[in-house]
C-alpha cells in the first residue's frame, strides 16, 4: 500500500485481534475488542476513529487534539515508506537537498505508484528517514507504519549483484530505529523473508493481501492462492515465535459495490490469530465484513 505525496491521505484500520502491544501474548484466536483502521482519505469519521485502537495515518495529517469527552483515543502511527520514495513526497524533498540531489538513492522506477525503489544501504536515505521520524514524533505520533518492505527485497532478488546487501541493510535499519526509539510502536507491512529477523524490533505486522488482492496488471480484485498464503504464514509463525507479543493484522481488498470475493476471509484471518479489515484497493471505502465459512 502507498501513501501518495501531495494528497491528504490517511490510513485507518478496523479489525479484530489480540491485546495492546504491552499486554500479555494472545494464545489462540483473535480478540474481538481490538480494532485497527486503514483509510486513505481526507475526511476522517470521528465515530470510526473512536472505535479504533490503532490508527495508521499519513504523517502529513494533523493529529486531532485529545477529546476529554471520549473514554479512549487511538494510538496514531505515522506512515513511513522505507523501500520506495514517492517522487512528490516529503522524503524526496529532503533528498533533493543532498549534493547529488538524491539520485544515488534511487534504484529503479515504479510507474504504477509514481515512485522509485530506494537504496536503504545509502546513509543519505537513512538520514532522511530519521529526519522524518523526528518530525513525526514532534507532531505527537506514538508509532510508525513501515511500508514497502518488499521493494528492496524484490530488487535484491532480481539484481543479486547490484542489490547485494539490501536485505541485511533493511534489517539493520529497523533494528536501529527500534534501538533509538524503544518505546515507539513499530508495525511492518509484509517483508516476509526477513520477518523473523525483524520480529524483536516490531510491535505488529500487517499481512496485506491475506486472502484477496487488487491486481495492478489485470485491474481487478482477485483471490490469493491458498498455497501462497500458507507459505507466508510459515514466516509469520517463525516471527511470532521470536516475539510472542507481535500483533497480527490482515488486510484484504474487495469491491465495495459488489462485495463477495472476500467472503469468509474474516473467519480465516481470525482462525490464524489476525485482526481483519477489507477495503477497496485505494483504501477509501471500507467493505462490510461478510461472516461466512472460510474459502476452500
């Protein structure tokens, strides 16, 4: 998922799962009273925010002040892309001030998202990310949502010589981030090959495309192959073994006007210990939960 620069984008997330990151580890199933929200839009709905335990939002979004009338306030996590740089985003503007204009950071283009795969080995890029994190903390965020973890991993797999070391550099960056801000809630999006290594530094992991996804090539919603999901769940289980308190979040995509593809995904996610949320692919319109038996 991406937060696009130049837009008022927000990520919110509903779901069912375990307890807060400081609570004891969950033993089986998900806790129905925990909710996370994902929403890329410019109009937050206070009723939805009031029900969320975690709210992942664009770091450009002004955090609302605490409301004494409300019994609780979501924990806000700022979006941070660590594997790609939006050409019009804040990180690109920081990089543009580097002696080379940031060109040494960019590895390849992602035309669909108007972004560049970024070199997490590059100290200029790492410095820019930490500069942004400092700004987010000053704004009042209590956590970070690390997106595009897969991008440098995919790049190293496709270009083993030019991309050598991206995987280990990504792990070291997250470890340094956690060591620098040990009380910060950090949630990673996917990054399955390195999840066991990242687990001690994370508070949660988002399994995007858990059961359904949006195909950029086909321009439609499609099912995720069960065998693919099972392989990735093995990585999740290994990560959970390293960090029993790791919160598991599942995100699926479906057509809000004609839902049905995600039928049964909620039960399947809950059976694996995940909180679950379904949205359109742009994360602008939540899809009502369809509570039926999991797909075969």
